[in-house]
C-alpha cells in the first residue's frame, strides 16, 4: 500500500463514536435537609471522611422530599458529600423551587432534560407588505422622575424559633429577636442577626452573598454556614468562643468566629 492510500484509509475512519447507553450512577436519596442529621447519617454509613480519596460520582435524588417546602443548602450539601468521597454531578426529581436552587448552585437537573419534548417548530410567518403611511406625531415624553425601589427590609422574627422549624429569608437579612432552639434552622440570602442564643442551625449568604455575617448573643450552634461553607457541632463545641457573643464571617473561604463585647 502506498503512502497516499494509507493516508486515505485513515481519513475514512471516524475520529470518535458516541455510545448513548445509560450509565448507572449512585443515587443519594435525600429524606432530610438538616445538615447535622445528614452528617450523622453519612458518618454512620462511611465512618470518618476520606480526605484525599478518589470520589465516586453520584446524583442527588429529591423524590422523597419533592412534596415538601424544605429549603436545601446545595453548596453546603455538595461540600458535605465530597467529604465522604461522593462527587455530586447533578440532581434528579424535586419540585420547581428545589430545581431552581440546584441550578443556582451549578448542579444540572437531569430529569428536566427529558422535558425538551418534540414541540413542533413555530410556523414561519410571511410578513405582509408594508404600505407607505403618513408620519405620525411623536408621543410626548414623560419627564417626571421615576422613583427607585428602596432597600429591602429584613425579615423580623419576634418569637423563639422552635425545634423542627425551618425559616428562609429570600433576598433579605433576618433578625431573630429571640432564641433559635436546637433542631431549628434559619436561613437568609443576606446576614442573620440573633438577639438570643443560637442553639440550632444558621445559614447566611444563601444567595451567594460572601459579605453576609451571622451575629448572635450566645454561640451554641449545631451548624453554622455562609455561602455553603459550614462547620458542624463537633467542631464548634470545642471552639473557644462557645457560649459567647460572636460574629461569624467568611474570610478566604474559611469561617471565622470572632467574640465581641
């Protein structure tokens, strides 16, 4: 075979092939959204986190909580799963709000891709010939000043947030003028101000606001989180600021807890 014929033979071969068989992925079925409960379940299942180990691809399955109104902190959930050698590559099932939250955390919603049905294309409309018309007078311009929207007021909670309660301040700060009890969860797109003891979970910056802060009068939480970066109770119980008045902020990707008077 001459050099010319060998080159032609290579040109006829395809550069790649697409095999569209389905790939079985590990499904992480979510029955709870509370990070402390999820941490305990993962710890019971896998033991200590495998730092540096190769992660197994998985999808987060929301079928069991699709009918609930539970808010999901996807960045914190992804971080938690990665600690236990699982690499979330997307989300399946869930309600519209949960799917929106997943996309906001850069997680694809796989079952939505099947919703691209064979909708018929819109028929092409032939434009009608335009007839020459006499010019119309220009409309009067309204020169009155438009009022700009004011600042969004915070969500204010005057009563204790009791165990099992989940509250979310969308697009707002949150002010709790009482205690956040153990097993309770408060979440805000902005900052959280707790004029009492924080004994449950507080997650600020859920809208990816890295400048968000958490303030509390007595620091005794189960979990704290800002923009998906979190610390759980085992790490926090040994913190020197435990029981003190503190502010929590995100600095260079790490949560910093500062006591203040």
